[in-house]
């Protein structure tokens, strides 16, 4: 309840750019008034709050138990009239049942890029991991790790580590049950040599560089980072999604090898399946698609008979088929498929009911109708074979796929996305309402072949992602 009340109190102001706009929020009763009064004793009457730009914490204040005493401290990110272009961090704690400002950290930076809390040195207290940025620059940021020390009721926030970075992860990379810091940085911004990942170990008497991994130089900028620990081997893999110079996305994967105490790439050494196989034109990052705690990599795939679904088709494309793959002994193994309707902003996560080669899809971009057709890939009854014409000398081979006639008896189901909220017309036409979001209402119609294959409205609702 306190956290909710503090949110209401502190969010009554917003970030401003001039001293004239720095306003005092209205006073609140009880515990919240005491907290606000303690903060304003340091910040003064006029200030603005500054929320972290990215990361899991996106509020200008955070309530967390840093010192492990069972009670939360409150961190407030702000600027005051003396330092409009610099962000400060005020830490408040309850001492003798009274809120007190215990530490105020000044900085030379304009914004907080990212913040995390973790016990990375194994002493039982959380370190404050703060990433600073200057005017929201995305080229490089500065990481500071603070340790909150309490002696004789005197609080100090000591900076124990600082380093430049483009992004970072807090994870247990070496399976010793203590969190580690993995920093990603470009050591040569003006002369690009690749993004380097550096593992810093804090769990000893000194902080030291325990290992480095040079990300494939084809990946020139990071979009997102993920990691997961393999249940069998205990190995933690790091997935780096980013962009090539041509703006195509790509993924590199690496892990810490505890035997030799160094990083290794997770793709096969012979490059039969390597980072080049993860190149994709769409802007989608790795994720766990089947909730098995294993991260999958998205790769664009092809549907039979319809040229719109070919990865080579880049002109006016409105729908893509994504093959989600896990890494097994360096090989990309398909575990799931997802059909993404780029135009309408939804996707259909295809499971065991849709094996590769057993269906195709017809997309009607003008009406927003997407229809699935199922067939036995050993049958050719519905494939219209064009009559062969005499091959001229030096004529290149005809690699065009056979045309598919989309017969009604092969229809499994259709999905209709429409901004129209009046569902009576669609219900009368055989469609059934599934769900809606802030863009569309979604309807489905299941045909005879779909019913025979066990499809229901509830199944389609569960695989439709909006």
C-alpha cells in the first residue's frame, strides 16, 4: 500500500526543462508526507523527477530492500534547480520509525539509462548498478556500481566500479550462485572492430576481468539481450540480437565454458549453421515461445505455393512465417512456427497441429482475411500442373512453384481483423468473435476440415497473439 501511495504522491510532478517549471507537489498525509518532507529537506522546493530510460525499472523512484534488513529503502532519481542538466539519486530509509534521507548521490550525467540491483560480491546486500547516459546518447553509456555501507547509523554510497558500456546483463554466468556483471561495449567506435562482451567477477577481494568474447563483427549494434541456463548441462547461454550495417537483424550466441574458463561461441565450428543462418529482414528478437525456459531464435521460413511467403519477397510484404529454433549441439532445431500479419499487427503461434508442409495460407490484404488451407503433402490433387512447353535452347530452368488452387474443401479456418466493433454482421456471416485490442476486433471461422482436425474457437483464441 505504501508503494502505491508513494507513486501517487511522486507522480504528481513531471520532468521539466527550466527552473520556472520545477514545482512542489501537494503535501500528502501520514507516512507519505514524512517521506516527501525527508526528500525535500535535501532536494529543496523545486525539482523534477527523472525515470530510467530503459530496463526493468522505469519509475523515477524505486522501493527495494538494499541492505537486507527486511525493510525497503526508497531511491529517487531527480534534478534540482542547482543542477538542471545532471541527475541525482536520493536514498531514503526508515530509521527509528521515521523516514530520513540517508544518501544523496550526485553525477555528471543528464539521465539514468538503466538501473539494477544484485548481490554481485556475495556479501548479502544488494549493490546498486546504475547506467548513466548523456543527453540520451545511444553510442555509449557509463556504468557505476555503488555499495551502500552503514556504520554507526552513518550511510555511505561508495562507487566500487565504473566502466563504459553500450548494454549490460546481470546474471550468474559461471554457475557459482553469485550474480556476475557482463558488459557489452564497442572498443573502437570510430574504427569498428566488433562489440566485446566482458565478464567482471566481483566475488573476490578484487574486481577483475574474468573473460572476453568478441561478438561476430557482422553485428554492428545491439537491439536486445537474453540468457537462459541449460537444464541438463547447467551452461548459461547469452543471446545477442542486433543489426547488421544493412539493417537486417542477426543473432550471436555464446556461453561460459567452466572447464577451460573462457567464452565460446555456441554455433557449430564448421559454420554449417552459424550466425549467417539467423539473418532476417524482420524486427523480431529471440524469446521463449513455448514456455520451456529455453530461448529460441527467429528465422524467416517459406510456405508452400504462395510467393508472398518467400523470404526473398521484400516488396509490399504483409505477412511472414517465422521458424523458431533452439540451439542443440550448435545446430538450429525448429521447435515452433509463427505467422506474423505485419499489416494488421497480430500473429498466430502454430504448434503441433500445423506441421511443416501440411498447410498453406492465403492472405487477402485488402479485406484483412487470412485463411489456412490444409493438405496431405503426398497428395497432388489440388496442385494445378501447368502444361509443359517446349524448352528452347539455352533457356534457364523453370524454378517457379506449382500453383495452388485454394479449393474450399481444404479450408481449415480463417481469421478476420477489423477495426469495426459491430459484430452482428460477422456473426451472421459465420464468424465468431475471439478478442480485441486497441487496434482491431478479431473473428474466426472454422470450416469442416478444420473441425475434423480438432480446431475450436478456444484453440484459435489461444494461438492468436495481439
